[in-house]
C-alpha cells in the first residue's frame, strides 16, 4: 500500500495559508498602485542631454568670485564721468543707429548689440568700483507716447546716469547707462 500523506498540524497549516495570502495580496496591491511617470520633457530621449541655460551675454560679462575684504574706501578713485560716457554713447549710436529702419526681427538684435558694445567700452574706462547697467530701448514711431521707468536704491552723492535719445524716420532709440557705486 502507498505511504499515507504525513499529517500537518493546524498551526503549520495556518502559517502556510497566511504567507500565501500575503504574497497574493501583495501582488494585487502592487498592481493597483499608481506608478509615477516621468515628465514629458526631453530627459528621456536618447541623445539629448540637458545643458545649462546661459546666454552669450551672461558668459561674456561673468565675473570671477569676489573676495570681500575691508578696504575702508568710501569714495571712488575715479568718479563716473558723465561727459565721457555721453561721448562714447553718441559715437556708438552714430555707428549703429544712423540710417536704421525699424524691423521687428532686426531691431532687438541691434539693441543687444548696442548694449553689449557700450558696456565693453565703458568697462574699459577707468571708473573704479562701479557697476555699469545699460538699458537700450528701440521702438517704432507710430504717434504713440513712451515712458520708461527703472527703480533701485540710489546714492545721490556717488551714483549717476547718462540718458541719450535719437530718432530716425521710422524708429527711436533711448540708451540709459547707470553707474552704481559699490562700496
């Protein structure tokens, strides 16, 4: 006769049934879980790698990290000289803006070119410890009014600005250059 099947105790049967139900329940709960999907950006596309977003102007005018040590200097050695900056701005506008015709595609590039070149020329001047900020606005002349406002903290003894405006038949340009003293 055949060997009878060994009898299992009730305790071992209960442990066996619990472990089986846990594994089955675990699979069911995993299938019901919501899996977080990746974004629809280009991160998952092979061959496309994310890169830092920097503009050419940001790279060109990037300064090395400054070490702030006490200088006990309250005034600049060479102050922001308005006639010199105004002359440089006038020369630049003679070079880039004479005969300009307003164009939606080309005028913003011209404004960037004027701002970059003016910043290069002014930074070559010997103004000590000044931050140079240049705002160039080119607009189409269509019988409209134009207001421009720039706000920041101002030290009336050391800070200064130059504002130059030009007009041609189809466009106007306003170039404002600020010299803000860093103490």
